C-alpha cells in the first residue's frame, strides 16, 4: 500500500481505518511518500500530543518511508525518521539511517513488497522485533529475538518452507571448530567447509566452548575465522525445525548462546569475514569489537524468506553497528550488501586482503 502523509494522518486518526494497516488484513507493507518539507512536517505531527487512534510505531505491518531528498527533514528535524522501519532515498550519499537502493527508492519499495507479500507474518514480525528491541541491552534483546523466532517456527510460513525442502542426510563429520592458542592469542576457526560452514547444533556448542575459553582468560585476544571459500553461509537448514517443541527450543538457545558469549569478550575479539556471510554468518561476527572483511565478502539475512527472523543474535548485534532501519533493509529486501557498503555503513571496520581472512 502506497500512501502520502495526509492520507496516513487521516487514517491514523480513525480507529477503523487504522486497523486496516495490518498484515493480517492483507497489508504487510505501507510505503509512505515524503517528497517535500510540508510532508516531513506532517509526519512530525505523529510524535506530537494529537489524538491518534493508532501509534505508527505499533502498526502490525512494515512501514517504509520514501524520502527521495533527505533535505526535506531539515526544518522538521530527524526524529520523525524513527517512525519508519526502512528509510529509502535516491541520494547515494545520504547518511544513516537511509538506504539508497540500486535503481532508486521505487525499486527499493518493489523489493520490500516481494518479500513482504511472500511471507507477511515473518516480515512484520521482524519489523516489530527491531522496533521493540531498540534500546534493550544485549541479554534482553537476545531473549526477545529468540522468543519471536520460536513463535514463527510454529507458524504457517515456516511450516510451508520446511515441507517444501527435503532434509539432507546427516553430516557424519565430527570436526566443527578448530581452536589454536599462542600465548594469550586464541584463534577460533569454523571447519565445516564442505557445508559452507553452516552452523548446526554441534558447531554452536563448539563455538560456545571456544568463546568460553576467551572469557576465562581476561588477557586473551580472540580471532574468529571460517575455513574454506566462505566464512559461513548461515544456519544449517537441515536442522531448522528439527526440535518439535518451539518453546523448549527457545530456552535451549538461551542456555547455550555463542552470541552472548562473544559479546562478553567483544572488546578483545576480531572477526575476519570472506565470501558468503549469511544469517548467522554475519549475526555472530557483528558482536566482535572489530570486524575485517575481505573484498569478496557478501552479507545477507535470508531468514524472512524461510518464514523466520534472524535467530543467531542479528537483531541485537547488527542494529548496534548500523541501526535498526538498515538492518531491516537487509532482512526485508532479500538483497545482499558488499564489503564496500558494509564498510561505509559501519557493519565492518576495515577491508583486508583475502589472504588474511582464510
């Protein structure tokens, strides 16, 4: 649904009309055009003391603000920008929290619409999670993410995806992580290149143990790497949905959380990215205090297309680096971010030669 600001204001002032902005009622995405200063000022009114039937920040749908020229907010201030889950612009030099999609803001809306239409519940759940988790500390954010993830595991969209994807035979290999120590330097390398370093339960446990070693030595520095052509292509899809009890799975994730452990030693941790860094492959390393990416690094969050939200800590780690709107764009657009964009946004801290990352 595409709206201008006056139409949005009229609708939010009417309880019945406001209810129509819902994925449940067939509106998973609302794109609001903000073409000029008058529209920007009108949007700012939503944060004032007026009587609104609904708070745009609580709408159960994805809200995209389309701002071709960010200068229109000069007079209205930039606080109204926080009303959008994604902020699209045509200005490639626009600062955070804007995204300038290839092809322009209209192409950006189209990309969001494809994902939101295919999986409206998961798309809306991600938008709501990022809104509500803003300002939470890391432990609380991980709890919120895991609870949302488990809820979606019982949902129709994930069940449909799972039913349409045959499960491969179990991986008989046992090696998942190699830990090397040189004095106080600890190198932790994922060693499952034959499965693109996909993170399964065994790797999760091995990473948790490795990160615990770094916690135990307050003088230790930690290097986090991936063996083979790709750092990590995400979670092991063959294990997705393997636990029949989503509530128990929620508690299991919180019991042994590599994300929480890596955050604990973030100031001493450096992640070296290369190749595909999808799902958990960017969610986990984003907790490190320093992230170095090879030029071939390709970053994405594909979980919504599976009927899920990021579940390895990405809704906590990534907003702390690039803000929730740019995180939402990666998760809701289906598009990948290259090393140069990741550096410009602050998702990585430096670009290094590929030979230094593998």
